[in-house]
C-alpha cells in the first residue's frame, strides 16, 4: 500500500515511520509513504502557500493552487502502472474516521492525504479531492497528526504486519464483533491490590469464556458508548 502525503512538515513523520508496527510495515515493503512538500509549490520569493481570506477575518487560508499543484506533482511522478492516490482531505469538517472506513482505505492500493495548516483550506480545494475525513469533533494545529493516525490504523491491517492476524478481529469496533467495544482483558498476576482476574477466565472452559466476553462487550458498549449501542439491531 502507498500513502502520498501533502504537507508543509514532512520531517514530522521521520520517527513515526521508523517505529513499531508502522516501521515494520515499511521495512517489510507492505507500506510505502511519499511526501509532497507544499512549500515547493508556493508563490513568490517566500514560497507562500497561504493568503488572507476574502471578506476579511482572522488567520490565513491555504491556497487552492498550491495544494492542487502539489497533488498533481505527486501524480506526475508515478510510473505508468502505478495508480493515482485516492485523495483524502483531513479536516475537522470531514466524516468522522471509523473502523469500517479504515478497512476500506487499507484495501486501496494508494491513498493521498492532504494535511492542512493555518485557518483551513480555500473552499475550492474540496473540488479536487475524493472525500474528507476527521479524527473527531476537535481542532488540531495541522493535519499531520491526523495523517499519522490514518496511516497507523491502515498499516496494522496490512497482511503480515501484526504478529497475530486474529488481533484485528477480536478488538473494539471490529466488524466481526458487530462494532462492539472490546471485552476486558487480563494477564498475570491473578490478584493485585484486591483486584482479581474473573474466575471464568481462569477455568479453561472456552465456551463459557466466549459467552462471558460477549456479554462484557455488550455491557461495556451500552455503558461507555450508548451511541454505538443504539446503532446496533
């Protein structure tokens, strides 16, 4: 899988791409990340990629011509057999990123992530992307952290990246668990400061354990995420 990242700060990604499962995916060749440096497509002596908003207001707005030029330069550098990246604008106005969307993106051969800065994008940028995604109802300084979240979430789904392939099935928001939150997990010691591992997990009855885990996942989802519980049949 390939990610093309449009950003003013590609250096922010260096240690991220060398560490943990993402680094493992890169080293194994399962994941490739390329960068488009927005400043290279800036305007004038200072390579400006932003300007004051029409109609007045605070802050600066990212120019549509600079963003599109960067995307098109990334596409132009591809070989004849390489696909153009599915373009994703990272913005707090986008669709909330959820696991089904992560699964969909991880199934693509190439995704282009556009990281914003300043007050946001010129509205016309939206005409040159395929969709918009958000990490949630809050605002970051820039889109780089959101891009890392998307890359990390997709990388762990790529074949051979995780040591145990079943890990992505038995976890929160997994389709195989109907989108429930994950059940409680325990390991040694059996008792710690009055908190004990449930007896059912110590008994070795796999049918009973499976029932307990399902019940716990249902209860935890109702208690912690009633919005998810309401969406289920």
